[in-house]
C-alpha cells in the first residue's frame, strides 16, 4: 500500500472539515479544502502544486495530513522524500507533448499576442511521469489523444486554422507523425516548430506561458 492509498484508507470515514480540524484549522478554509482534494487526486500528493497559507506550505500540509491520519512519522516522511525525488526526476526529464500541426504561416494583420495566447491550443501536454511508460503505451496514448483532440476541436484551432496532422514529440527535435485519424504515418528528426511569444516591459516571462500554466 502506497502513501496515497494509506491516507485515503485512514480518512475516508471523515468529513473534509473534520480532517482539516484535525490538522489545526479552525474553519474549513476553501484553499485548504481544494488542496486536500488535490492530494487525493494527484500522483504526487499535491507536491507539484504551490500551496501557501498561514499554516503550511505544500510539503508541510502533506506532513500534517499524515500525522492527522495517524500514520507512522518515519515511514510517511520517507515516503514523502521518495515522492519528492520522483517529482524532481520527472520535472528534469523531457516533457512529452503532442503538437497539432496546421501548416500555419503568419500572414499580415495577425497580432503576435493573439498567437501567443492561443499557442497552448496546439501544444498538448502529457502528464509529468508520462515518459516512464513503455514505448508501446506512450505511442498508443498519443494516437488516442490525437483522436480525442480532433473530436473536441472539430479539427480546427482558434488563430491557427485546420489541423493537418499531429506530432508526438518524445525527445528534443524528434517526433512521430500521426494522422488526424490517429494512425502513425512517419517520423521526424528535425522537428522544432517555432513558438509564438509575447511579453510586457519589465516582465521576463512569456504571458502566453503563464496562461498555459494556469490551464494545466
């Protein structure tokens, strides 16, 4: 039984408000409730999210939850350490993604900020730990994601136009080309589509990237 399963087992009979009360909260704070729910859904138990309040940070919240659940302190801390190491490794690995290719060429009158803020529509991310899956499972998931995205988008993207093909990007500048019907049709070793960016004076980050992070 992993840490997430142990936490669910120890707290499933308790109301969320009772769990937070056991962690020292006087009231069921909305932010704390949301983080509690994220822990139950996340393979990293919420460590991948920034959580700050007057009482805990993201790791402190998880440690307090383990204590509230009556888990052995040494075992739970070791499990959290292992999870944090796995998260760091996943963040350092190449982030696999799917590119919806429309053969777009910027024409006159298309503002760069519109391209930057809709860039995420054509760059579809896989989960952080996706790279750990066997190759056959990853390729099958990429083909399925292609079909799902075609259905959800009706084959067209705001700003970018009609989708012609997809690229499953599994390494730097390397991709598997997938048809709009989810079939593998080729491979590219030099694939590096330009990214539309837009920023404001005094801000180093691309505003489109910030918006993309909010959607993840």
